[in-house]
C-alpha cells in the first residue's frame, strides 16, 4: 500500500488498516486524525508522538492483539526453520533445542500468570535462546516495569509493521 492510499482512505478504512500495526484504540484514533502523512518519516514521527498519551489500558489492548504461544508444538513451529521465518517478526537465527522451547513455554506461562498479559518483545532477528534470556531477565520485574518494557517493545513492533504497511 502506498502512503497516498492510506491518506486517501476513509477514517473507518484507515482505522482498520492501522489497527493491524497496533490495536490500541487511542493510538489508532490518533493516527487516523494525524493524516495526511507527508512521508514515511512523518508517519513514524506521528506514531511516536502518540506513545506518551497511552495509558495502561491502551497498552493492554495493544498487547492483547498478539497471539499467545501456548504450547511446545507451536514454539517448535515458530523456531523450526530460519529460512521459512526470515521475513517474519519472530524469525530466529538457529533451530531451538527442546529444552529451550520447554523453558520458553514455561516462562511465557509464568509471565502471563504474574503480569496478566503475554510477554511482548520485538522478536525480529532474535533466536529462541535470545528470547528466553530476555524473558527470564524480565520475569523478576514489577508489573509497572513490565507495562513500560512491553510498551517500548510494542512501539518497536508497531514501527516495523508501519514499514511493512507502506
């Protein structure tokens, strides 16, 4: 899609498209209202300008739109083949061991139980081992710290998705 077509969409159409980048209503509404975007830098700048106004509720809505990895089978599929996943947000640099996959599953479950939302990290280019290390490093944090950490990661993910969008 071109930036021009995003600018020309109705508010409803633009909201639907932008929601694929970040599902927080406040962010989507802000981006729709911020149109037209002069160029990609303007698009990113306006997206960035909306982050400080986001509340915990907004962040949780954004986090909730991400799929939760619920079992080792889905983790194996996710980290099975570097080449097949190379263009995806959650690509890895190596095939993950069963031990790492089980620890990721258990860590994701513990994270969700402790914080009430899934572990959010910009996974682009990170291996399963790196993801596990990040997850384990963040588990001791407070909920407040994790809302902030996950929000920063959500912003990175959103910028990547905006780049893919236009």
